[in-house]
C-alpha cells in the first residue's frame, strides 16, 4: 500500500523538512502514520501563523522607512540571524538608492561599502545574477580560500562568519533591491527557513512597490504645491520675512503670499481652500493669483480685497469655500491693517507681549451671499514679530481647538530671546514646539503654513 499523500497547506511546501523544534519520541517506537501527519500539520500551522503575524505587521507600516525596518527585523527572525543590511535600489532608478542596517552602525555600513560589489552575495543579488532567485548562502566566509581579501578583512573586523542574501523582486514589481543577513558563526538557513523567508520577501516586495509609488506621488504633490507658492520672499525696508510650509500627503489648499506694493508697503496673505488633492491645489493657485491682482489694485483696503475675492469665488466656483487673511503693512509707519474671512487670528510676539490680534468674527469666503467684515488696525512695536498661520498648524496636533490655540500661544511665548529678532528662528521654534517628533500627524490631510514678519 502506498504511503499517504501529505496535504499542502496555504502555499507551504510539504516537502520542506520539519522544523528542528519538533520533539522526538521518548522511545524508539514507530509513530503511527496519522500521528506523523498530524505532527507535520502542526508544524505547518505554526509556520503559517508566524508568517501571517509578520506579514500583518508589515502591512501595518505606512511609510517606506518603517517597512524597510520591519522587513529587516522579520527576515532576521525567519533565518535565525542577529544582524543584516538591506539595499533599496529599484531597477527604474526612480527612487534614490537607500542602505539600511540591522545591528550595524553607520561606520559598519561604510566598511561594507568598501568591498567590491561583485565580491559579496548581496552585491551579486543586486546585480541580478540569474542564480539569485532563491537567495545566495555563504556558509563559511572565512573558510573560503577564494574570498576577496577586502571582504575577508571587513568580515573579520565586523565579526561575521556567514551570510544569506535574498533579492527583493517579483514579476509585477521587478527588482527593487536585496537584503542580506549575517551570522556570527559559520552556518546557513535550513531549507524550511529559506522557503518561509522567500514567501515573506515576495509579499514584502509587493508592499514596498506600493509604498514607493506612494512616496513618489507625495513627492510630486509637494513639488507642485511648492511651485504654486512664492519662489522667494520680497525684501522691504523695515521688515524681515520668513515662511514655512508643510504639505499633507494628498496635497492641500493652504497657501501664503508676500507682495511688495507701492511706496515701500507690503501685502501679506495666508489662506486655506477646502478639501485636499489636485483639485484643492489648483483652486489654491487660482485664488492666490487673484488675490495678488486685487492687492495691487486696492491693497490699502483689505476688506475690499477680500470682498472681491469672495465675489470671484462665488461666481466661478460656487461649490467651494475658503478662508483667507490679508494684511496691508506700512513698515515705516509701523502700521498693519488686516481683514480676515473665517481665518485664524494672527499672533504678535515681542519683548513685552505675546497675544492674539482681536479680529472680527466672520464667515469663510463662499459661505454667505455677500461677505464683508470690518478691518482691524494695530501697530507692531520695534522688535515684534507678527505670526500668520493656517489652521492646519492647530489641527495637526490632534488637540481640540481651544487647547491647540493655548499650545500655539505657549510655543510663541517660549521662543528664546536670542532668536526673537529672526523670523526664521521664530517660525522654526513654533513649528518644532507645536509638532514635535511623534506628535505631528503625518497622516493628516492638513497642510501647515507659517508666515512670520519681524518689524525692525
């Protein structure tokens, strides 16, 4: 009677040997065929569970850097290694080459890069040698008489004796790069380990390909958004300007402008178009261009400028809303006249005060049949900075608006005295304090704009 066929479970090859952790019988009694099959199935289910958990963790990564780190750690666990490195090098050269290490310092990676590429298993994988589809094992590097002398020197210095390199490639994504894991002692992954890490690497390659496309799309959005904003800020006697802009992942409609006007005056504007994506960016570009035209014609009257902008928006884009703030500045007279349409109030920072400018409550543009609100006039003292910003700065914190306003006030008040005369330093400090590492919600659709005007 022929031996029973072993079932194939979810892509795991039944011919792969059983994992070494399977306990052996206490006595040398032949196991029943059913028990043997059950033990094999238990091993496959355990492997599938591990593979599922690792791929779920990888699928949860939203950025390319996070995915690369997760891939390195998971691969090391699957092949039983402690250290490794990964090179992202897409064949289409659309993304810059990236090298990442696990348990290796920047100096260690630098030493590895001094080895001739073709002398390492990872280098051969990256070059697309035909026999690299299932990976390249180097079980005893120091015992290899033909090993490249520089490779031997680096392996000795870093203390690794074996390596296993695997390509990151698939039919759909092509070749994206390669990964190598390093062993402290001579050895190589078992056939089962190679099978599991191969399955994981194929899934990881598809996930990386999606993230690469997403990163490229975000870079394109950021480039377009920057092109729609001023390429440089004007130089006006008596005032210094600085601007900071962060684009959301899908591209938003936040914008700023600084426009030199006759007789050494200046127009400052910030605004936000509702929505996100290419449509919002295009609308933002149209509104900014229109506001510049109205500012040149009647900039000394901010209410008239915003009224004209509201009429244009209502006639040409009736389904869209926007907030805006326009300020007419006379630096020589230290006079600022501004009007806002549903926009967040400016903040004035100086040696003796840090306070929000009291602006009239008004609706956003496009919300009412006819918009108009009174303007506000104030006089910045010498050495004071007027901070204009969009509500994305507040919303990205994830706090309720009242707490976000309090955070902004605290951030501005905490600007070091040494940096209060530099608008760039003020903007950078506020941005870092409001959105420190770990708190900035990079998944938010909100743009962030800060425009700082320091009056001498």
